[in-house]
């Protein structure tokens, strides 16, 4: 059975485009430090090297691989998911370029790919980025929109909640707390229509609904008081 699993993993690696010529040493080091087996480290770092060669950020692939291994996902399945994610990164970058971002940053591409992978459309991703006070703030906003959608808001409603909060000048922490407040309001028996209205009203209307931080504190690189979004490169 173990040998069959290795065969499947080898088949998944072979399926990676032939332009791959090496592996990503930095990714190898990260994966080895997390205890992944050598054959999986080899396969993941090979895909990561291909992504990096295309000028795309490999961080999402590393996180997915580590998460999958920790959950006991079969290695061949992890490799299949990573190949899908690598294609999604390319699609996210092309979508951002089509919307006027000639040189989107790595975090912007990663956040866009993650949101698109959860059903947020390319146009909706663009709306969140357009409303962001800084490019760095777009990532947390996209993660919150995807989380709210998963909690029961429609994709368009989730995006509207986040973009309105950004334009209202709410801090990254206030936006990141929205999924936590949503869970608390659902626990209190509120329907999604009522929750949507509370979210649309802003953090002041939510503070009585639940406890503090929802998805974490301010992400690295996001200033406490984001100023005007810089002009597109």
C-alpha cells in the first residue's frame, strides 16, 4: 500500500509541466522543518520552483502542503491540489493585470487566488482591491470577504460589506473581526439578513454582538491608520 502511494505521488510529480528543471531550496527547508516526508518535499518544492520561475509567490503552496499533511491527506491528493493552486495563482495575476494592476505584489496575488478559490469572482476581487486604502490592506479584506461568504452571506453581499467598511475608514482590526461578530450574532439567533444589516452599519453596530478579535491581529505590513491608496504602478 505504501509503495502504491509512492507511485501515485510520482505520477503527480511527472504531471507537472516539463519546463521544471529544479527545486526550490527555501521551500525544501521549510517543508523538512515541518516534518514532511522526503518524497512529498521533493514534489512540492518542484512545483514551487516552477511557480517562482513564473514570478509568482509560492507561499500559498507551502501552507497548503503543510496543512494537508497535518490533516492526514494522501500525498497524491496534496500534489493534485497544489497543481490546481499553482494554476489559480497565474489566473489571479492575469485577472489583476486585466483590471489595471500592471505589477501586482506577491501578497496581493496570493490573497486574490485564495479568494477566487473560495468562489469570489475576479470582478469582486477587483472591487475589494479598488476599495483598499493600501495594496497591503487588500489581502485581509479578501480573506474576510471569503470567510463571510462561507458563513452564509452571498459573495456579492460579503464583498459589499468589506468594501463599505474600507471606504468608511474602518481599521484592519475592525474588518478582521467581522467573521467573529458574525458567528456571535448567529449564536444569538439572528438571521443572515439582520446580520448583513449590522455588518453594513459598521463596527459600532457590532461591538455588542460578540467578543474581540476574530481572524487575528493586524497583518504584517498593514499600517495602523492606512492613508490614501497609492496610484497603481
